[in-house]
């Protein structure tokens, strides 16, 4: 069976998830559900980045003397929140786990054996928010462009990784594999960085005590980014389960925010080259979020809790808004008002109303039984949908479905089944069968994107649980809804809301 391995970044546990974290994980979940539906052996990995100084500071701020106890508590909350929000991860990696430490030490030794790690002294600018050394050219008005703070100047003895030794190999790989970094704007950005600015990087810290000690030198801890990137390997068995690791690596898609693209598309592939491990097939960077036009900020208190939004409108409505409103790969704005509008217009009026009309007419004119089958095909719709999902264009996949729904509403208005019921029973049967089969196809296409809604549609169409166990190619064939099957009582998929 062909595999599909998709990863999210691992998240700092210095706070609970906000809508931006959920967005990345949602995209990974939609991909994982899609390829499971296609019959792939899927592994979705997420987790928490726990060897960060940010987490140490957060523990102290919250009155925890035991940093590990704080991290255990917070990681547990992230795990539970993602599960509650329907993220179907197959693995959840924590960087304080023993299996991760074992894998990191093995990776360090592999890179060290190539001569790519050396001891040196570093003096430079360090952004605590990014947990990264930055150059003067990175600054905007003397400040880190991401965190809007002046970096510290640090001087200490560290271990270094010969990142610059991989400049030509990285450029060759980027040029030979245009799909490696997506979207194109991010690829151009990384290529320019690698060609003009990339230099050797410090991969240990002498002054920090929280983290994984450098093998053979307990006076230093491994730099959090060098450590954290290896989670994509240890999360599938590197260092302790080579059979599983060999089954899933290389990653098919790694999803990241655009602020960490250089780590994932310059440092990470160079690390893998040094260790003799194949590179991931694709790294896709999405854009930044604003909330009602404002940057997400603790000081502004505008970080949206995804659980609260889901409780108000439902998880599927939140999924729909994020996947359709914001083009994946570009910056976008989150608005509860716009979420409400999408709920009312797209979900309640277009999808919900269509489903209710078709099922109600089937109940009224055919005693709740599916009428005789008629010929048809939705091949072009399926092809459009599949291409969009393969390209990570989730909004385009939803557009394909919604164009079909709108065309179905137009079909009802044009054919006027309430009139056909009096004049042409055969034509009425053909129209209603066509509409029911389109709803079945829509339910299938919505499975990765709006899974709860897809399940409701299946049940209302009178289809058994085995319907979604069918092979995908068979499900694409017209005529999947059987003649004389009994539809269920039609309950609104998206009840109208007073607000």
C-alpha cells in the first residue's frame, strides 16, 4: 500500500493553542483524511516543542518550580484540545520524551562523524522570541521584524554546524525539484537566502541548561531548532523503530508557517544531507493570520480560541471558513462576523437548504424511497476536486463542490419538481435521482474537509456505514445511491441561527 506522511510544526507549550495553530493542524488533517479516503497508508504527526527557553520562562511565570511538571500539564492540554477539535493525528511527539532524546543523539553522532560539527566561538545578535541568531540584514529599524524587539548581543563558545558547506547542493536540489518548496514566493525567498546569506550556524548553547545535552559534552545543550527539527524523524521511529521509520520516511508534505521557512528549507535539508537521510518531498508554508485586520497579539488580547469558535458555530463551520476564506499559502484575516456570514450563506442557505429540499421532495413524491436510477456523470467535478486537493488548494476543492451544489439548486428552479409531480412522473424521478446522486458525491468530497457534515449527509441519504468503506474509485462512479433505498428524516445540516 502506498504511504502518505504529513507533518505539522511542533508547538511551544508556553500557552494554549490559538486559531493560527489550529489552522496549520486543520490543513494537515484535511490532507490526511483525503489520502486515507484514497486508500493510502497515512501517518499524520504533530506534537509539542518542549526544550525551549520560552517554556522555562512560562513555567516560572505561572509559579511552577518543576519545569517538567508544567510542560507535562501543557502538552496534555494541547493533545486534548487537538483531539476535541477533530485533528486525526496518528502520532503526537514530545521533545522531552526518551524516544526523541535517543533519536536526537543518534542524529548528532551521524552528523558529527561527517566532520560537519565543530567547536567555535560565536558573537552575534540573538532574538529570544525566534530563539535564533539573526543578522543585521534581517532587522527592520534595528528590531526583529517578527517580534518587534531589539535582539540581544551574545558571545559564547558553541558547537557549529557547517551549513554553508551545503549551499551548492541545496541550490541544485531547489532548482531540480520546484515542488520542494511551496508556494513559489517562498521558494524564491529561500533560494535567495541560501545563495546570498546562509552561513554556518551555532547548534548548542552554553548558557542554557534546559534541553538535550550534547553527546559527550554535558556542559552544552543542543540548540532548540536543531533538536526540534529531528522530531519529524523520531515521531515515526528514528532511533528506536527503524522498520516504521523506513515505512514512512521521507515525508510527503511538511506544513509550516512562513516565519519558520528558512529553518525547514535551508537548515533542515542540509542536516538531512549531512546525516545521509533523504529529503522530504515538499515543504509548504502558509501565511500569517490577522484578527479583524489586527496582528494576533497577547497585549491586544485578540487571540481567538478555536474551541470557543467551534462551540459557537460547530467544528465543521470553523473548518469551512478557514479552508475557504483564506487561500492556503497566503496571508489571511479571521473574523467572527465573516464566519457568521459564511455559516448563513454558504452552509445553511446553499448546502443545508439544497439537502433539505431534495430529501423533502423525495419523501413527499416517492414516499421516502430513492426513485429509479438515471444516467449521469460527475467526472469533471471529481477531477477538479482531486487536483485541488493534491495541490493543497483547499478553497478550490470547496469551490468545485459548491459549484455542483449551486448548479443543483439551479436545476430545481429550472425543472420545478412540484409541477412535474402533476405532469411528468418519469421526468420527476430522473431529476430527483440526479439530485440525490449529486448529494452522495458531495458527501464523499466533503469527507476530508467537513467530516461531521459528510457523515450526516450519508445517514440522511439512507446510506449504510459501509458506504464510506468503499474504494474511492468505485465511489466516483455515477449511480452509487441504490434505487428504492429509504432516505432518513431530513434534519437541517446547519440550522438557522438568530445571530
